[in-house]
C-alpha cells in the first residue's frame, strides 16, 4: 500500500467518522479512494472536469422550462452519455474509479450516482444517494418520489422501486422514503470499497483485497467481518503475525460469531508456527 495515500485516507476517515461530514466534498473523497489504487491520480484534474460539467448543466437548467431533475437526467444520460453499458464487466476496477468513469462515461451504479450527486450539487439540484439492495440510486432531496436510476439514466416509478424491494425481501414490500435514509459520504465510500473488495477477491488480487479491508476498517473500525477477511488473507499469504492480530481482534469484537470456534483453532495452529525471537 502506498503510504502517502494511506495517510491521506486516514485523515479523511477521521473527519467522516466525526460530526464534520459537511466539511468533506464527496467528489474529493471518492477520488481519494481511487488514489489508493492509482497513486499517480491527480484529484484536482477531475474536480475541474466535474466543475465544467456542472457549469454546463447549470446553464442548461437556467435556459430550460421544465422540472430540474428530468432535465438533469436528460443532460447526463442523453447529452453527456453517462449510463451503464452492456455487456457490463464487473471485474474491471475502472468502473469504480471516478476519474475513469468521467472519461469512459460508464461505471457501477454507485460511481455513476456520484457523478449525478456532484453535477447536481454544482447545478443547484439537491440530490442524495440511496443505498438500495443490489442497485445504488439517487433521490431528489426535496421530493422523495423522484428516484433516479443512474445506471439506466431514467426516473424509477414507485411501483418499480417496490418491485426491487420485493425481489430482495422475498415478499411484499412498500416503498416508504421515511425508512430509507440517504447514504452518508462515509457509507458511500464503504460501499464502493466493498464493491472493489468483492471484485479483487474474485480475481484473487490479494494485495488489493488487503488494501480494501484496511481502508474499510478506517471507516468502520469495529467491523468484525473485515478483521476476519483480512486475517484470512494474511494467513493465506503466510503473514502469520498480522493474521494472528486480526483473528484476535475478530474474536474480541464477535466472540459469539459462528466462525469463532474455527478462528480459535486457526490461532492455535498459527501460534505454533509463529517465529519466536530469542
């Protein structure tokens, strides 16, 4: 892991974990995440690009006569071409990196949602992220009935939202905006890192899996599951002291977890092979 980017992310996570979330802009935070894996990335270049797109969107909205949210969708999806393309390659990490999404004009739903949120902010359209299961959406802050699917580039109807909920709830579900709070910046970063972690597990890029776990733990320091996953990767890479430390932390956080007995057995075996300093 690149030490300077890790240190910057540590500072960012400390702010996001405090009550000072408003002092961090989402675009800068998401670009900082991308810099974890692309250390040469220059965030100011891509922030300037978002400024340009936001300026165009603001001018369009000032000249238009219709409601701002549909106009913004038309501008980003139709005029600018930001939407999900098929066949979609989940294994491509560029679909999560905001700089690449801005260049290629496609990406994961949550990465496209960041484009909507940040262009909307610059154009004076108040939007918020909505962590739906299976698909990250965007909602108008002042009208909870206006839900955008950034991957498709369209508004989603209330019946459509309820269908999504039913698919994941295996039963009846009613869309109630009061019980689905907007995602915080910390939660958005956490979800993006988790997407990358799943991708890197699938491709067996273990060093990147470790980076994802480490940065998730900066955002969620009491996440027992992340210590378990990172400990498992360290164990597979024969990083015995690090594996022991993470497994011990896992047991301290989740002693009743179904995996606890297996982890206790792993610890016994790892302590046998851990080198002793005389």
